[in-house]
């Protein structure tokens, strides 16, 4: 199984906002919309998260590339459930169990683990 090479071959624009702050008071003086360009993932890596992994495994939810690419597409920050969404149910459960066991739970993983298998 290979990654979809049609995605991630062009820069994408990531919407942001710029806040001008009075450094003495911390008051936000004004806010403006802005954006920056996210470069494509390096060759040989996943076009979604820029990490080399088996396409059947989840994206690296901690990857800067994945976080900003996801934010640019969905307008919110990704969760581990988002990174696992393309995986089969067995892989989702296995990864959720291991992440929770290692103290990595963004509040979305517990529902992936069947109650009778904890």
C-alpha cells in the first residue's frame, strides 16, 4: 500500500491571523487576517504528515506539517482521532489503547477502546 502521491505536491495556503500587541500592557491593538504557505512534504514521506510511515498506520498527530495542513483544511487543530480516521478499526483500537496507556489522550481516544477490552 502506498501513499496517495497526488496530494501534498503543491504548497498550500494556511489561514492565520496577526495580532498587534502593546508590549507594555499586553493589550491587543488590532487584528488582521493573514496566511502563510506550507511547503509540500519531502519525497518519500506521507504527504499529509511529512513522516515516513506505513500508509495503514495513523498520521503523526504531533507533526508540525500535519497540524498546520489539517488546520488549513478544516479550520481547527487535529486530534489523535483525526490522525487515526483513515485506519481500519483494529488499527484504531490498537493505537488508541497504546496512546492512552502511555498517557497520551487528547480526550478523544477513550471512545476507541471497547469497554470489555480495557
